[in-house]
C-alpha cells in the first residue's frame, strides 16, 4: 500500500472513531427527536380556556296578589323550564312537575324553588316554562280547572350567569290580575308575572322547597302579561272588566 493510501485510511479511521465517541457521549441528543417521552397533560384549571366557567341560577316563584274575595286557593302546576342563550340555544333547567298554591305563597310571603340550575357563565336572553294546569278552589271548597290561553310562558328577559356566583330569577304571579270569570262561571287564567333578577346573591334552602335570598345586586325588573290569544306582552294586563268567553273550540275570546 502506498504511503498516501495509508494516510487516507488512517484519516478515515480517526474521523469514524471520533464520531463514534461523540455519539456515545450524548453529543447528538440535542438533534435527535425524543420519541420515548410522554407529553404532560395540561392541568385543568380556571385559567385553562378549554374549561368552561359555570355559575348557579335559582328560579323561584311567589305571589304578591291583593286579597281575592271568593277564592281560597289557586294551584299552579309547572311541568318544565328552559333558558336560552345565543351561543347554546335552549337549555333545559328543570323537568320535574311541581304544584304551587299562589295564595298560600301570598299569605306566607315565601319564595319557592322551581329549579336549581348550574349553567355555563354568560348571558341568557329568554326563559320558557310550561304550565299544565291551574286549579281554582273557591271559598266553599269547590274546585274548577281554569282555562289557560296558552300553557307556554316564553319570557324575553336578559340575565347573566357569573362564574362561581349565584343569581336568582323570581317569577311573581299577580293572581288577582290574572284570574278572570266568564259570564257562565268558568275561570280563565291569563298570567300576569313580575320578573325580578338579582346577581351574586346568597341563598339558603329551607324545608319544603322554601328559599331565602340575601345580598346581591338588582339586575332587572319587569312585568309581562298574557292576552286572550296566549301571547305574552311587556307591561300588559288583560282588562279585568273585559267580557271573556271560551268558545266551542276551546279558545278564549273577548265578547264585543
């Protein structure tokens, strides 16, 4: 072998040996992908945008009606309730039927629970609940079912759910402005409801679904009323002196 060839072979041996030593000493680690490491999961904290913040809303019912002669009880059965947001659409917040005596609530000045819901934080723009039955008991103990122009109460009203806070929405049925009697002695119940909304309150659950509310800030207060066609309107009360009747198809009509 010539001298030059020997020098070339020697140089190659030196280079290969150096590379081998460098690799085993970890010199290539910064260039080699780590395929054995397991990625650490992102902690589920309130600062993680993938975790949606939530708050609570208590939907309550009461009655601030004036005294009503000849009527001892008005029993309202609420079947279900839902709320709507622009991002989530309609969200069910209660599906258990409950019956409330409006005049008993008036007498005791109590707030009773319709639904206790945990909702995603944000703005909600509408509320809807279904009333399946109204039973009226007169002062002699006789009971009759009242006709509802519509069993669905869809109320437009904005409320905000704040993260880790509690809001309340109070539906105050004004029974004395809602109950009507036809010329032939039938009852018609066209609900008039005052809605009060408060944020960041403290609530205490007592016995028999009674709720006590403390603190917080007033968010909104408005009144809606149902006409003879079943439509809810802001600041509307069906004239208590109007001559109402229930026609052969079961619809409520105003006699002219």
